[in-house]
C-alpha cells in the first residue's frame, strides 16, 4: 500500500487511543480524515477541533465519497453497518495494527511490548530520545502530558510504537529494536491459555525482529521466551542492563543504572514505583543504543511528566493526594498500590476499583482479590463490560466475596462522592480501564474543596 496515494481515510472507532494516533498521522499529512465513534469523549472533541470530521451514529449516509482506506479497531463487531458497507463496496479495509505496521515499515521501528507498562515505557522512550536530540516519530497508547497528544511527528528515521499483544496486533510489526516488559497471562479470550500467549504471541513477536535487530527482555521472562537472536536481558536487580540501589530521595525514586558500557549513579525518576524504575531502565537502554548522552538522559528522567491516567496526580498537597491510574490487571494493581504506599508510608490508602471485562474478572478473580487486599480500604464498582456480553455468575458482588478485608464497600458510580464525604480519604486511588475516568473531575474538585 502506497501511503502517499491515500487522500481520504475513514476510521471506524476513531476515538480509540490507538486509532486516534493514526488518524492524527494522516491528518498531519494533509489527507481528509473522517470517522465514526459511538461516544462523544474529550478525545473525540479534540480530534474534531483538529479538523477531523466525526459522527456518533452508525449511519452509511454520513460516509463521504471516494474513501481510499478504511481503518477499524478489533473492538468493532463484524456486524457494524458501516464496516459491512465498505466491505460490500470493495474499499480497502485494514485493522489499526495492520496500518501501523505499514507506516512503520518505511522507518526504523522501536516497538515496546508487554502485558504491563507499554504506554509508560513507549512514551518515556520517545521523550528521552527527543531530549537526546533524536527527533523520533511516536505512536503512543495514552495522552502524554509532555506532548499533550498520543501522536508525535518527527523528522528522523526512527519511530517508537506501542506493540499491543491484544488480537496478536503486534505481529504486524517488524522492529529494529524491541522491548518486552512482561509476559503475564492476559487476553485469554484471544489466546486461550498462557502458553499460547507466549508461543503465538510474544515468541512470534520476537521472531518478527529485523535481521540484526535487538530484543531487550525483562530478565524474569528468559525461560518463557527461550533462545532468540539479538536477545539481551534488562530489569531491576537483574539482567545485563539493570537498575540497582533503588531508594526514595527528595520525593523522587532514585537508582543507579548499569550496563556493559555505562554506569550512571543517582538517577532520579519523576514517576513513582519500582515498576516505573524498570520501565525507565528499558527506555534508558534504548536511548543509549541510539547514542543518547548521560546528561540528557539524567535531565529527562527528572522532568518527564508522564501520561494521562498512569499514576496521574490530580491533587497533591502535603500528605493528601488523589491519583488516577489505568490499572486493570492484578499485577498493575499491585504496582500502583505499592507506589502509593511507598510515597505515603504514614497514610491510609483507599482505592476505588472498576473491573474491566467479565472474562478478565473471571480469569483473574483471585489475583484481583489478593491485590486489592493490599489497600487499607477498598471501594469496588460494577464491572465495565466494554466489548463483552455478561457472563452468568461473574459480577462485582462475586469478586467482592473473594476479598478478605475488614474495610470493603460495594459502590455505584453515583455513590462515590457521598462516600468520599463520609469516609474522608487522605490518599485516594481510582483504578481501572473503563469509564471510571468520569469520576476524575468530581473527585479532584472534592479534594480541592477539603483544603
């Protein structure tokens, strides 16, 4: 497919975080960009303000003439009226991941994969490279606070992409440098079991490396990955590229970085948590591969502002804080809760969790229960269904009963503010990948009112 010949692009599900980045790519190249999404969001309003024509009902009459390419997300069902229309018309229809693969094929690609930490590490890698003078393009899985967007256009040959394992999307990529952060079981509705995730997912992704490419793997997953050409290990207190001596100094997570060719002591990271130190270790390693210098890396780690909904402080004053995080897997919950407790060791930490997907809740119920038990107080919301139909017997009350904790509450979204006034939490986390983000502004205002 010749991208230069594409003049009109249509997106089905344009408001998705990965979809909108590609829409912005084509919009920036001067193509006419149209799209459908089922919901008006802050992101779709921003896209419309940037000149992308969006509507919110599946209406074939709203489709423009002479569409050269249709991009759709796997979350859209095959029965979708507009998707069926384009297929009947013979218009080229491609999944988002396929288009991202086509775009990146003409460049040198850095692909960040893993069941946790992709968005943070992809964004931090892009930020470090640009701060080191490497003007990379980036397709991000979240809104970067430093860039205020999920698509960054650069002028160099390098592109940084988030490599998503869902629906085996990352197999459309052929990276020059790949990072695999984790291989925990997830998306079992797609893969069936953990071994299939490893073999037909991550090991297949590793085999997509360009000849002579490098793969940096979190060291605990060496056995599961097996022998791969170009493989090196990284991590916290493990691997050839490693972070050691982790501590909190001056409110920053501080660590030393060591590799076969570099040693940097006393690096300070703006993001909290050992998991983010590990993410930073991967980003530092990539930046050094491309010639990044220590002074630039050191400065960038401290100044990085992070990503919307990745341990994002919406309120902080002394020992009071409200933090919003996208965590939707037991290991992500553990990381977010652990980071909050490390930053506020004297405070009680309350968490509001909205489970995401019936299948994920069913598959990891015990893991969710044990992770939530790390909180000092638990508020559990209804499951957010996203693309799924309900599963009999799987609901929040079922998960609630698995949680062994003296301070747990089942809550509806419209009860959260009244419970906040009643319980007066000092450190509050909202956790989940559904529409729990609708509570962000009300809770931020609540914390501001309590000063």
